[in-house]
C-alpha cells in the first residue's frame, strides 16, 4: 500500500475454525491483529470492538466477504480528503453497481431503507452497505457508546454522526453478492426494524425532555 496501515480482525464468538484461520493468517502479518470475543454479541458490537482498538487517522470497516472490493477504498478516502467526516459506500446512488439479489431481499431492503429515511436519516439511500470510512478520532468517539449490537448498528452510527454535526457523504461503490449471508430475512429484518424504531423513539423522547425539562418516562 506504500503507507502505514493496520488490519483488525474481530471474531464474534465463532464456534467453527474461523478464529484459528484468522490467527494463522495474522501470525505472519505484522500489521494484523485478531480480537476474539468470548461469545457471539452481534455484528454491531464486533465492529465497535474493532474500531475501539484502532489507531489510524482513517478507519474503514468492511464485511469479511469483501462484497465491496477493497479497491473501492480510494473513493471513500477522496470524500474524506474533500472534507467529509464519514464516507459510506452506497449501492443505490448514481454510479453504484450491485449484483442481482433475490426478489425478497430487494423488497425487504427497500422497505427497511424507506423506514430509515422516514424516521431518522432523510436523504440517504443506502445505510446498510458494509463499507464505511471515518476520520479516526470521529470513528472512535462515535462507536464508544454504540447501543445497537445487531445489524442496524450502521443506522445508529450514521444517525449519531448526523446529530453530532459531522459531514456525511454517500459514495457510489461496486458491490457483489457473495451468497454467504447469515442474515435471516425474517427474524433479523424484524429486529433491525425494532432497533431503528427504538432509536427514533429515543430521539423523540430526548426532544420532549429538552423542550420541557421533564422526562416523560418519569410520569405515568
């Protein structure tokens, strides 16, 4: 790469040979380290763990299957260099490329994105692409208090960044379907929806508390 970098692998309490493979791969790679969580805690917690131990001026998190090729990183870095604090890959903006997906995944993805835009992040079309870059200090601060352990953590992080007044930029990237997803089309999608609605409810509650000086949860 021609410049200093680090690679952090986080094993989310796997029960197969994943951890062994990661340790073998990292053993001869000075820039790599493996963080092993004792039990499965969810993608959000795993990513947050990796971000918290990072040191770089730029922090990227990427899905392990590299559905978005690492060669797309320069697009996010270009956005950061132009002033963005958070640059996140998108399959839905102009110029984005995505592999064909089963109809049910397309429908559920669009419905989820519609809810996210309606209640938390208007104007953004693809919050769930697992390819996001941050200014390092901003990443570590945003992930320090992450409350969403599951797949909807992307929404919380972008929402936190927006609330903090950071500049977000949605960047078109290439994305291919590896076909190895473990996301349940029913249970995980429903949990993601619940998490998003919980974030929205928390925002509404904070607004009421700020405007009245009283927490509505303290009253019957």
